[in-house]
C-alpha cells in the first residue's frame, strides 16, 4: 500500500497524473481552484517529500486561504489548522498526501 501511494505521489509530481484525471474524485473544487491548490501543495512541501507535515500543511492552508480555495479561509480565520490536519491525515501517519487532501475535499 505504501509503495502504491509513493508511486502515485511520484507520478503526480512528475506531471504524469494531472488534475483532469482526478477531477471526478474531487467534486467540490472548480478545475481552476484544484489546479491552484495542487500548485500550493507543491509550494508548501518544502521538504520535497510529496507529503505535508503539520507546519507545511499550515503554509498550504494559508496559500489556499489567500486564493479563497475551499474551506481554507474558514480554517485560517478560526485558527483550526490542527483540527483540519487531523481530519485530512486519514491514515494518521503525521503527514498529509495529495490523495488524502482530495479525499477530504470530496467529503
């Protein structure tokens, strides 16, 4: 499972899997917002690991809030970063992957 996740992350970051291929899973964001969120995810991932730590997730939310993407403005306004991180980190490993973010947005 971890190898499959890593391969998916690597393919996405290499540009092999784009927003169009995941659009059906991600029904709540418009395509433009999804593309910007993906760019923000990459920008926030300072470690380059393909997954966001809690600190990187805060940066990601701040970038998304500035762009008025999804629930990010509300999360930032309520300083609910930790709560949001806990909900998005579905497997509880202390990191948020792009796939976990997408899954959380479709809920």
